[in-house]
C-alpha cells in the first residue's frame, strides 16, 4: 500500500492507481481505505508502548512470550490501555518485533558429558517380539559406570539378569514365561525347611521359576486366599488337620495339584475324596519326591494345552479354556468372563488371543470372542450366553455366525 501511495502521490495520480493495483493484486477499494486511515494513529500503539516498558524493566524480560506478557499486563494494568486477548497480544508482539522464539537443541541431553550421548540403535524401532523378555529397553546400562547411581546400578544388573535368564529353557518353554506358586503346609518347622529345600533343588535343575510359601497351620493356609499351583499338605496337624483343610480348599474352588505328606499310610485312602494327586511318606526320600514331581510336571504340560497362559503384571496364570464363557476387549484391555462369574483383566491383542484359543471360540464382534459351548440362544442380532449375558453379533458376521453354530452342532459339541 505504501508503494502505491508513493507512486501515485497519495492517490492524486488517478490514472496510475488502476495500473499499480492490478500489478500488485490489490483492490482499489482497499487502497482508498488505506489512504483514509494512514494518518490515523495505530490503535494498538498504547499497548505496544506498555509492552516495551515491561521489557525494559529487566534484562531477563526479553524471554516473555504472549502468556507471560498477558499476565504482566494484567498485573500492572497500565493506564489508557485496553488489554486484549492473548492472541491479539501475540500478533502485536510480532508486529513490533519482540516475539520470543525458542532455540531448540535436537541433540541435547540432560548431562553435559558428550561421551554420554546417543548409543547405537539396535532395535531400529522394531519393538515387536514373539516371546517375552527377548527385547528389553532401558536408558541406564548405556551410560558409563561413573554416571550410575547405586540404585541405577542395581536396576541395570536386574535387567541384565532378566535378559540372561529369559534365554534358558524351562518346563513351560523359556524361563520367565511362567512361574509356579508352591505352598507347603506343615506344623513341623524342620519338615517345612526340608521340603522347601527339595522343592527348590528340583525346580532349579528343571530351570523353572517358582515362588514357595510356607504355612505352619491349616488356618493360616485357608486365610491366604491367593493362587496356588502345587500344595504340599501335612495330614496330621493341630486344630484343623490336613484332610479337613483340603476339603475346605476344594469347596472354595481350589484347582491346584494337592500332594499329601504324612507318616501314616492308612490315612492316604481318604485322599480320593479331595482329588489328591499323590502322597509322600515321612521321612521324604529324594528319589520318591523326584518321581512324584516328574509325573506332576508331565500332567501340567498336558494340561497346559487345555489352558490359557496369561501374564498379569509380573505374574502369570493358567486359565482353563473350558472355564471361559466369553472374552471382551475394552480400551486395549482383555476381560475374561469365567463360569465362576470371576472377571480377569489383562493386556493383549484380541487377534493374538483368538489364535491361542480353541477353534470353538468365535469372534462375533470386533470386541467380543465367545465360547460356542455356552451359547444358549440367538435372536435379533444378540447372542445369549450362559448366565444370561447378551452379546451383539455384527451385521457382517450374522450370516457366518449361523453357519458356525450349525457346524458346531454337526460336530456333536452341543
């Protein structure tokens, strides 16, 4: 506009106005409006003067952006200045050339030592892995030892241990895939320690991770209430004996392997009532203990094919496939709805879960995977499962679902 005004002597040369406006793609109406307003004072001049005064108050104020400038203006409330919005303040600061621009440091680090810079990218941003603990990511062990605090040293050593141990094969695949929870209940402290040693030695040789819990009475064991895979239980104990304890555990839906430990062989015949796997006579011989454990592990391996192995936090758990009524996914989290009305949640892709489960599980909806064994009815696009839960069937799968149900019936599974 200033150029056109200069060339046309503030619009006095009428014949040149059209030419310059056309060349510079400016409307003549806009140029005439500029001529009307050009001698008027800038309406934001008082605001600009107030901003410059704030910057002159301190040398560090030159780092002010629009937010801090707006806050300073609101605090000072300069006279004859109407404080506009933050957006307008940003625009005015840009016009008078006091906008603050951050100087970025793309290769900056928290430490000044240049030797502690980027390490080699070994993963190449490929974070996928077919097995757990094959790829471990940390920003600790790449630093020199001199830069590690004692806590970080322990963490680095821990992750190194996890990495090394995950490569050893155990009873259930690679070590670290599954941990067995073993409980020993005996009122004899010497027997507790002796049996614990046998358990630790056996599973160490088999490269299997275990966690051993010791209980001195049946009451203490019943109060525990957490998951147990293998239970060694003394029959003759004070107050509640082992047989009564076992009955109460089975009534509370205990599904682990039960091995009785006793002096009297005659009492073992009652073990059938509580579905005991085996019994060991005191004093326990290492050979008989090993034979029992080998048989038990064989049974567990066979049972693993009929169970779903899931990882919940740092622990793993085997869920019988037949106990799963349906699976639901909500916000990348899997919810397993079991026959016992228990709901177990953990993180996994539903596509990966579908591959693990029996072929008689069907994905009727992008958020649901149902066990056809527990389908009770189907009407108006809704499947009614055992327990009364209604699950939607997507339109794209409605026709296929009818065929799947018919095939399931032909196979004699209903």
